[in-house]
């Protein structure tokens, strides 16, 4: 058995990918998964798995301490709607909530990381084993945005950064300079559906990292599902922040986007006006 590493798992495929990559590097993976969020298939990838409800912070820490975990990483988000259902905060979580509240993701995650570190569990970046998944700058597909679309990309980038600064969301949909949807509690896919239906064919979708983002957790991510939703509403461009966005199944995503005529573009931190 190798050195133990803890995995605090949310939804999606990213926790499974992280667990597999960590094991390939020789780590023993102790996973804490969330009911109604984490894919049960994680049990087949991690060396051991424990299930908790959202809000059971004290239980998470005890699990890691009992297993001898001294460093851990967070992978996969939690549906923000879970704050209104199946939310079971224990005493440690209630104490943290009293200090920072529950409405702002970054504050909560930083507070959780600080609490775990006080108990001897250091939080490391989720991309520790998968940095190759980060989006490159420039074109990811055959088609690149045209001049009008690029103006929307640059404007949408600035808008999305401001929305992110307010810790509301990470995604903006627009067309011809008109913003048709901002991401809130509904998540990226529903934002694309809302904005795409209002904008009509050719909408531009921009997804960025929040300016104050702690790169240890909650990085923006896109995958084949993102392209499928864009195809539903006939959106034309997906712009993502280079170096700070996870791209899952990049080759398949690009092929799917090419088939639909969608341009996928990696934006530098400071795009041209």
C-alpha cells in the first residue's frame, strides 16, 4: 500500500478520474462520497469509500483521521440546490456556517479547507494528478469564432468575471452584445438552455474561473454534455478560460463540436477588447 490520500468527492466523472490517476501514482485513495451526488462507480476505483450527506463536515474529518489521511483533495461540485434539501449540517458545519454563511461557494470552501487543515488534513489541488486536462489557449476545434463572435467572447469574458467576482456563477450566454443568461443556482447546462432559447441560433457561451478562485477546488469544467446542450439550442461558440478550465474527453468533445459546427476557444486571462 502506498501513501494515503483523501478524496472529497462531489458529482460527475472528475472524482473517478482523480481517484484512478492517484492510484496510478501509487497512492491509496480513501474517498468520502456524498449521497445523491457522487457516482456510486467511485467504489470500484477508490481503495475505500465512505458515504456522507452534504454538511457532515465533522464526520468527513473523523473518517480521514481514522484512516490516517494527512492530505486530501476535493473533486467534483455539489449541486447548490442541495442546500435546500438533504442538507444535514453537523455541529462542526453549523459552527462554520455561523462564521461564513452558506451562500458564497468560495468562502465556504476556503473555510472548509481551513477547518480540515486545523485538524491535520492538508488540502491539495484537485489537478495534482490531471494537469493535462486544463484548457489550452486558442482553437480547440476546426472552426474558430468569427469577428462578431469574438467580440461577444471578449465582452462575455468580462461579464462572466464580474459575475464570478460576486460569487454567483461562472457562465454567461450572449449574442450580438446582449446577455441572455447568467449562471446562478441552476448550473451551466440550464444557463445554456435558458440563454440559448432567448438568443436563438448562434449564441455564444462563455465560462471562466472566478477572479478569487482558489485553484485547489471547484474549477470550471466542460465536457461532451456541455456540447450536447449547446447543440440542443443551436449555440455557436463555447469560450473557456485557458489554463483554468478542465476539459473532459477533449478529442471527443472537439469531434462532437465539429460535427455541430460549434467553435471551442480557449481565452487568455486578459482578452483583447
